[in-house]
């Protein structure tokens, strides 16, 4: 699994899954899934009451 950190509005960061790599028994990559997120709006700060359920839902839909 490959991950990246995205910036929030309050300068904190949040972890996002960006790629899942499929490996065979010898460790050779045989496929991968890439995930994309809607970045139209900035992520709320860590102390914010706002929630980001949409981003999580979209990531799960793309993965499936």
C-alpha cells in the first residue's frame, strides 16, 4: 500500500491511501489499484466540527 499526506486548513496533515499494489508469492507486482480523491475543497482542520465522510466513501467506491 502506498500513502500520501494531504494538507488541512490548519497546517496539520491527514493520511490518504493512494495506491494498492498486488504482488505474487515472489514479490513481483502483478497489478495495482490507484485511488483518487475529490480535492475541490480544502480538508477541515483537525479541531473542526466538519466531517469528511465523502472522501472516505469515494475512496471505497473506487477501490471496489
